[in-house]
């Protein structure tokens, strides 16, 4: 149907039908705009706003934890000397801190430890208690775990102070 035929058909309609068709067309255009443009865009904005809030909270948490890490670094290695076995000291302090060690591998005067998931604050407290018992952190590889505030220790290398 071409433009002229459509115009002729429209002009043959009664004035009331023409008005009804015009109003219906406007309503259909508004509903189409809302359903195809406005609603999806609004939902996307809400989703991104929530994601932004989560990322800001994570950023704040990371900054707070960074301050704790820097504090531990400034304190330097502990002055205590380890009495007894390194493995035994690591096991005892981990148990006291309610940390489950996934794997432990002794190597001469060092030990490597893996932990599946632990709270970051709990981990920092445990590392501090290790320092006071004469065990020092030589190297650590930590990644984010599933739950917020939890980390996974891929490898923690400990040695005697």
C-alpha cells in the first residue's frame, strides 16, 4: 500500500474514527518507546548504579586493608625467636586463629602454606601472631575469594626470624 492509497483510506474514515486512529497511534508510539527504549535503559542504569555502589564499597575496604598491611610492614619482623619446630608453630597458631590450612610443605628452615578461603582480617591477625612467635613471612600470594572480605592464599612462604 503506497502513501496516496493510505491517505485516501484515512480521508474516507469518519472524523471520529480519524481522531481515534490518531490518538491510538500516539499511544502506540509512546508505549513502543517506553517498552523498547525507556524501560531497558532505566533497568540498565539501576543495575549499573548497584554495581558502582558495590565497587565503591570494595574500594573502601581495600584502602582500609592496605592501611593494615602497611602498618604490619612498618612494624618489621618480630623480635621473638622461634623455639621448637616451625611446622608446629604454624599449626598451633593457625588452629588458635581458627584457620584451616589446606596444604603445608616443609622445606629446610622454611615452610609453604596454602589456604583455600579465610577472612582477610583473620589472616592479618594470624600473620601478626606468627610474627610474635618468631616466624616471619618471606613471601605471600593472595587472591580474592568468593565471599566479600575473604581471600585465598595461593602460597605463603614462612621462615624463622
